[in-house]
């Protein structure tokens, strides 16, 4: 294999990893059923808003503006299928707290789910939220919880059909369903022999490599799969 071919394969693998991560984030956003406090998701901050009387026939608009750019940029939310308005936004890496205001149907207001609130020098109320370190790596999975027993976990929209598919179950997408221990948190423990095992998650029929496992391979006609090794 020449250097050019190796580079093409490396770029394709990187694109597959980004696509899998993007799919996981997209699935999670699509499944949000209630608005809540801002949180970090996929390296970006997720903001949500929900109208108490939201109806499909009524047009609503939700946006946000931040103090760090003097409220010059208006970021507009999008409504998911659950009626929740959502926004993923990149924030500067040098700030540890975001100060912001929502614009709801054209009216500037505070975020009812914000963890904090301050007043600026003119007495205007601003919502605040801490920004977790984006350099901090998420908890890596899977986890060996006992001799030969491996725990696989995945965050996905509540109510999804999630299964563990791998070399250890003949790549059968129905043989090893995962259990939803709490809304959106899927878990399955399996006993595996020593050695290397390849796997992915099936989420409503979509193939998703483990987003918290950095060890991945090309397999199954060019698809990206995750790897777990037991010694």
C-alpha cells in the first residue's frame, strides 16, 4: 500500500468517526422531550427551551445572545419533533461561565432553567451557566466489571431500540438488546473470553460505533466499528 492510499484510508476513517459522533449527538437532540439546564454535548453547549402551551399551529421563535460578544450575534434555536427548542453552540475556549439572554417571540428574557443569574451594570438580568472543561475526556467505555464480564453503555433518545452487535454474537442485530435502565441510558453486560472483540451499537437500525471508545477499526465493507480487548 502506497503513502497516498494510506492517507485516503486514514481520512476516510476519520470521517467515519466524525459521522458516528455527529449521529450520536443528533439522535440525542432529536429525543429530548423536556427542556432543562444548559449542558455540554459533543464539545458544544446545548441550550433548550420549551413553551408551556406549545401547539403545532402556533409559530414560536427562540434565540440566544451572549455577553462575551456584547450580544451582537443572535443564535436561533430549532424545534425538534418533541416540541423542544434546541441549540448547540460553540463558545470561546477561554471563558468558564456564559452570561446570556434568551429572545422568546421577540422579547428579551432570562432562561428559566439557567443555574444562575446576575445583573449587569445597568441592572439588566442575565442568565449564567458554568462551562465545563471541554478538554476533559468523557468516561471511556466499555468497562470490565468482573472476570470476563464487560458492561457496555450508550446514551440515546429515550425509547429507542438499541442493541449490541459484535463479533461475539455473530453480528446479529437482534440477539443482544440493551436495557434502558433510565430514560436515554442503555446498558448491557456480556461475558467475553480473552482476546479482541469488535462491536457497534444498533440504534433504531442505525449503526453507531461506541462514541466513548477511541479504539476503532475498519470492518464490514468499510464500516467503522469499536474494539474491546480482554487480557
